[in-house]
């Protein structure tokens, strides 16, 4: 469903992604973990082409993301704005800070993509939107503005907004990091429900317990490269690298303190 | 105040000319300024630098000088514009620069992350502009735009210098006739206030309606 092939990206002289390759199969839930600045969020943003990348290729549902004409070299070109916009609808993105449209109600946020991009009728978009809000447990908040909702509720509206485009995959970028601890569970529950329905998902997270529970596969990023890759139970039981052991230990120490 | 009341009809007639010039100045400078501001916010460096130069020039020139240039310059360019048209053109050019600067800044103040959310659901650039950047940016722009509109209304009084018969010009006529400078100018002050105050009221109403919380 998603193929990442030899993707490299630099910000100036700082290489943040070093020749990253991995595949995500349909229905698979892949969790990306790693220290801040290790490149996991950047990679997720590349998949939705919110970041450019200098070399390599990303395919979502068989279609190349962002560039045509090869993985590098002079024939490599940016795709047209229309192609990029069209491609983005295949992958639903959910951000750390929800990024809802503050001047639109919850249901208007959810309807915007279907109405403006897919040219669905308002009635159809509304009906589907209300279904999705019901699914994330917010049907009675449909006509609230984002400022009238809690962080957890806003994040669930953001998930419904992404689902409204009927994406093939969902990308979650530290979606619980900005939430108060007591609001984290309601968002994680929504993610669990989605994975149970067979949605293909890539999740960047710092929630280690959640990663162990929900992921089919765990990738550990360190300094722009993947240094652990496998089912979470296996990676946690027999880590190949010392880096991962230190990383996990630090998390356990933190969670004991908290 | 008898003098002022006696001449009120004459002053109000002149106030209508002021009102017309003010309306034309505000409408055209806001249309032109918004268009320029949008171009500057979204356009490349070339567009941006042209606008920056325009804004800097206008900021550094008094309105009155600009009105003189339009008044004496337009006929030399072969355009035989009446004095009130020349003055209004100068006012539009002057205030469009401030509007453009305000609109540009407000669009750029819309968080990049909100724009990215629009991109991620597949919106095109034009849709992001009309659905996200303009509605949110204009909410931020409203207070400084109201200030600019009020200043623009009051700046129509400069047109009296090139002989436009509007409120300030008419008030000087009445003062010369009656020698009651204080009473007449006090009345004129109230008339200007009555023109400007509704703008603030309207803006407060708009702001309350557009509030999202």
C-alpha cells in the first residue's frame, strides 16, 4: 500500500533522512518511534508531500508521491499542483496540534474536503460527515466550533476530517503529544477502532504501551535511519541495538516518575 | 450655536460630497489594496519587492503632496479630471498601500499548520486562499482596516486645498462669512464624527459576528 524506496532528505547541510526504505502492506499498522529530531515526523510529512525530498521514491497505492521521472537526476520533476492535491486525498493526515479550521464548525471541517475536492453534494457530505463524527463519538458536537471543544475532541474531529476523504491510508503525527494525559485515551481508542477495521496506518508516537498493543510492526528511527524493524513484541524482547534499549529504558523511567 | 444651526443645511450639503469621496476612497482603496496584499502574500519575490517599494514610497510622502501631484499631474498626462476625481485618485493610491500591507501581513499570520491541514485534504491553492487564508486573515485584518478607513474618511478634507467643495471647504466659506470660527468648526467636528463613528460600530458588530468562540 505504501512503498518507501531510498528516500533521502536534507535541510541545508543537515541530512534528516538517510536512504530510508520500507513497505507497508494493506491493513498493516506500523508505528514509528524514536528520539525527537530522528526524522520520523519528517518522513510522515514526505508521504503526504508536505515536505520535499531530494532522492528516492514514495508510492502510495501504486502512485508516485510528488515527483515524476525517476528517483533522482535531471529528469526528476515536481508533479503539477493538481496531481499533488489529488494524491494527498489518498492519505489522510492527522497532526499533533489538530489544525482544525477555527472558523468552521466540527461538521463543516469534516465536510470541506468532500464538498470542495470531490464535489460531493452538501447533503451527502453532511450525512457521511455525521456518520464519521458518530464513529469518533462526537455526533452531538457537530455544530460546535473548535474553540468550544476539548483537545481530545478536536483531535477526534481532525481524524473524522481526514477519514471523510475515504483515504487508503491514515498518517498520524504524534497525535496525542499535545493532549492533557486524561484526554489521551479517547484518541488512542479511536486509533484502535480504526486498526480493528483494517485501516492501513502509520503512527508516529511516544506512547510505548500503545505502540506495543496496536502495532503490527515497529520501526525505530535514529539520526535519520531505521535501526530496528519488526513486530513490537520481538523488538522489545530482543532489541538488536543498544540505542533502542536506552530509549526504552528512558521511557520506562519517565513513566514511573509520572 | 445659532450660527451653526443657521448654516447647518449648507454644511450638510457639503458633507454629502465628503461622504461620496470617502465612500469611493474606502471602496476602491480596499479593493485595490486587498488584491495587492493577496499577490504580495502568495506571489514570488518579484511581486513582493514591487509592492514593498510602493508601500515605502507612499509611507514617505504626505497625502497632501500626493493630491497636488494628481491635481497638477493628471492634466499634464492629458487626463482632464475634475479636482474631486484627482483628489480621490490620490487618496485611493495612498490608502491602497496601507491596506495592501495590512492584508499581506494578516494572510501571512494565518498559521502554516492550518494551511497544511487544507493541503492534506487535497484542497488546491485557490481554495486554500478563499476558504482558509482570506477568511482567517481578514478577521485579523479587521481592526487595523477600521483605523485605516477612518483615517481615509478624514483625509478627504485635504481635497479642500485643491478647491474641492466638500465639508472642510464649505466650513471655511461659512467662517469667512459669519466670523464664527469656533462654533462652525465645532459643528463640522461633530459632522465628521457622525460619519466616522458608524464605521467603528459596524466593525464591532462584524467582529462579534465573526468571532468563532
